[in-house]
C-alpha cells in the first residue's frame, strides 16, 4: 500500500469532529459570545470580576464529577510537563485572563453611563480581541514549531478581514476605551492566545475531557485567593439565590459545552489554524448586538442595524475557515509534536 493510500485510509477512519475540527472551533467560539447574555447582568448587580469568574468556574468544575474517576486515572499517568502545562492553563487563560476580561467590562456597565457610551466602550473592548490570532500564530511558531505554507496567510487574512468587517461596519460613535480597560483586555487576549498553544500541547498527552476539567479545577484555588484579597469583592456577601439562573447560563453554555467542544476539536487542529478559527467569537458577538435589546438580558443586545457588510464579513469568515479546514488535510500547517517544554528541560538539566 502506497503512502497516499495509507493517508486516504486513515482519513476515512477519522470521525466527524476530526474532519471538521476547524469549523467546530469556530462554532465553539461563537458559543462563547452567548457570554454577553449573562456576564454583563452579573456585573450590573455589583459582583466583582473575581466573584463572577469564581462562581462560573465552580459550577463548571462540579459538572466534571461524573468523569472524575476517569480523569484521575489519566492524570496519574501524565508527565510532569503535562501537569505544568495544565496548571499554566488554569492559572493564566482561565483565572487571570477571564478576571481581566470581566474587569474590562465593568467600565462599560458603570452606573449612569449612557446606552451609546456603553455600546462604544464594549465594542472597542471586544475589538481588541482581534489581536488574539496574531498572538496565537506567533506563539505557535515559537513554541510548537508550527510552520505555515504560503497559502495559509491569504486565508488567515480573509478570516481576519471578515471578522473585522462585521465589527467595524457598526460605525459606533462613542468615547474611546479607557486606557485601563484596554490594558485589562489586552492582557486577557495574550493569555488566551497562550492558552490555545498550551492546550494544543496538553492534548498530545491527555484527552480533551481531562484537559477541559483541569482547566477549571486548577483555576479554583487561584480564583478563591483573588476573590478573598479583592477589596471590591466583599467576600461571599454579594452572592444571592436570584443570581443562580444567570450563573448556570454562563457556566453551561459558553463555559462547559463550548469549552469541551473546543478542546475536542483543538486535538485535531494546529494552533495556528485554531487561532483564526476562534474569530467566530467576536464575529458572533457583533451579530448578537443586532438583536433587539428587549429580546435578551438588559445589556445583552444593543439593537444595532444589521447591514450588508456584516453579512459579507460573516461569509468571508466562514469561507476562510472552511477552506483552512479542507487544506489541513494537505498540511497547510506543518505541526510536529510539541516539544518545547522538553527542550527547555533538557537545556536546564544540561
């Protein structure tokens, strides 16, 4: 049997998620946009960023109890490098990045802020998310040794341009983002980009279920410390039973379901491709902004006018991701097994 025949046979055995992994990462990222139906509502109730992220992370962690025994067996066989990467994911992308991003939104939902000003600040905060694919591609090149063929870059540019077209065509006239809010979201975006690269490494050693579970479980101690040391949080006193439905919404849809799908698809997708596929998040978010405000939570929809440029941008993004997904089978990105941590360890021991 020739090499080409073996490749075709292996491709035939691949499941649906493996064949369409890049597209499904875009779908998972779009599910993250459902976050806007819930997180701003908790911010408006006076909860601090650390309280919100601790609450949602705790609920998601409890959802992994049914698979806890399987995860424990797998982790007992995991190397110390995998444990180090999992800890970094929990501390950085889950704990600090999500808290930083939530803190940036507190500027948009400050008491007394006009609807237009709130929309402007929120839009510009989310626009900074467009830097994540750039960070992700660079980090994947440095740490995972991913090498892109020339065809990758035009498709990446189309994906980025399509998502940007959706966002920038809103023509929101509002004050610029406050410098501190911009700093918060830039820190979050950089950590999330690193999380894509770290997640890709972790998935070479353990399953997507274990990677997902440990992302949240290992973040809990860090979030608890952040909450207890946050003067604005006031301990556990601001939590109320009426917030449970909102916490369940933010934990189950953009949290648990989206993240499990994301890590499952990431296990078959190079980090470089995933970074651009994740543009489904800001694209879906701005499309959600076109929903009438009365259909969603108080701060969930802004009633933006859906215009033809947003539709064109959405078509560009989907077409670029679908094409990247197709070309992955032709090695548009050469992604050897990630080994940067092994190289670092070898150099330090030498």
